[in-house]
């Protein structure tokens, strides 16, 4: 999770309440405004011409890089590798795939610039991207009618915008699933999360899982998202979770890239306290961070970790691993265990299915959106349930009308390796329905 408190975040903001017809009209009007403002004499709406006939299909993938908070360089790097791989095989439906990338710097102004560039360069979709600044980029995309396919799931707008096609349940599903897993196995639970507007909504999601399982709510502990040490935070968390030696507590850091920094401080502080368990979500930890922290002798040993997808050792990741081996071997940014890279693979799987469904017809932002809205069902080889988007799906009543995949997987660090803790994925739909998101 990232985002500084002065910057307005869209995470878990309630839906606008407009009807679909109203939104559709607004999108059409916005597209004309965008066209007029971007280029004098613009003859077509941006995003509607790329990919017709034998023309290349242009898309964009963006993510923050080189910032002091969470960075996801593997997402645009993998997108470019995917383009090389698919083009070597004849492209998408016989058309060359052209992937634009953009570093949104974890900044709202830059995120909007990335979106405007996508419009200017006639991108037909933004695919497999990460940004917490939905308030900045979604109005631009919606004004041009450009779909946002397979975003990371870090903002509420990704689950409310009619032009968003998420492939996972985002932070809502991860935290609800983690709370459910901890309810039966933890004494007091303390959540350490970013002191940001986005972070303010994490406690209610974790609590939805805890309380559904009959557990008391977690203690909410805020922390700076870009700190270089968390000694005081670690000590405070340990004090709160070791009040009853008969019921060992759980410490749950969800700080994005800074989770590793927290665990370095936590490892030193925990020596003076009774045993506690740790737990977190993928995106805050992966196999690389477990290795860097000492593996089996490190602070993650025994930790529960919820993710959206099967463990990286699952054969279902074979296709993604082939792309990495053939086109990104040696690129340290592209890690098969990174949830961002995995999300990007699934997002491009959706794009491929949508393009192929159009046959020899025009590939444009409009035709892609129409294909996805008209009931296209996309299989991902077992990495997710079949994906199909409706305007108002099963979680519309709690403000997530576009959340179509509420499944999470439960993993555990055992002997220094992230392995599956259960054979089946957990559907968090019922848990999220019970969440107090007001």
C-alpha cells in the first residue's frame, strides 16, 4: 500500500450512485471533450482507431518505479516481454502488439500524464497496471472510453468504474481472507498499516474476516509508509499482542515494500517478548523477501500469507514462466513470484481473449469494451475462476459492482518457502458482504 496522506486516495470510496445510462452519456461527452482538448482538428475520438485491419494494437502498462514507497517495475517490464513473446508468434489475432509503458512515480499528477499519453497515442486499453491515484487517471480514461484491464486492485474505483475489468479481488479480498484465516489461530491481533487515506480502510477489511470468525477486532497501528526503521512500531505491536501468554497474538504488517523494513526492526525487538505469529498479504511479502530475511530462520517462518493466485510452483504458471524464460531471462525486475507480474500476465490473457473474440473486426477501445461487456468469459488456466464482468455483480450491494473474483489463496512460510496452506481457494464474498464499509 502506498500514498501520502495529503494526496487524496480513492481506496474504498463509495460509488458515485449514478445510473449506468448516466455514466454512459458522461463517457461519450467526455470523449469529445478529451478529443477537442488534446489536438486541434482532431477527427476521431482517441483510442478508437488502433488495431483495425492489420494495424498494430497499442496498449499501455504503467506502475510506480524508483520511489520511496511501493514500486512495481516488474509490471511494465513483463508487459514488454509479453509483447516480444506474442509478436514472435504472430501477434494478437495476427496484429502486432505495441506496448507503451509509463512510470507514474506514485504521484497523481504523473498518473494523469500517463493516462493522457495513452489517449494521445491511441491506446485501446491500459493493461496490467498499478496506481493508487485513480482519482487522477480514471477520469481521463473514462473521458476517452479506454478500458482499464487487470489493474492491481489497489483502489476502490477499480471495483466501481464501468470501464474497469479487474482480475482479482484487490486488497479487500486479501485482507478479508487473512482475517478469516487468523480468527481461529491468533490471540490479540495488531495491524500495522500505512498512515495514509488509503491505509485508513485496511482495518475494516481485516476486521470483516476476524469478526466473521468470532474474533475481536484488530488493534489499528499506523506507521509512516516510507520510514527507514520501525523500532518503536515493532515494540508497540509486541506489547499489544503478548498480553496473554496463553493466547499468542499475531502481528500483521501490510506496508507494501516497507514490510521488509518493518520485519528487520521486528526481528530485533521480538527477542525480548513472548512468541507471536506474523501474517501479511502478497504484495507486502513474496519469496524474495522471505529469502532476504533469513528464510527458515527469519521472522516470516510460520507466517500466513494470503494471495490472489496459486503458489508460483503451481503448473498453471507454466505459460507465464515460458514468457519470462524466453524474453525476460536475466531481467531482475521480472520475478515470477511477484503478484504484480502475475496480475499483468492474467491481464494480458484477458486482452488476448478479447481481441481474438473480435475476429477480423476492428480492435478499438470501443470494440474491446463492448466485447467484455457483452458477456465474454475468459479462462485463465486455473489461475482464477473464469472471469466475466457484469455492471452489478455479487458484491454490488457493498460498493464493489465490478469485483468478480473474490477468491484468495492461503499460503504459509514453511522451512523458508511459501507453500500452499490449503488445497482450495477461499471465496471471501460472504465475508466482504458483512464488512462495515460505510
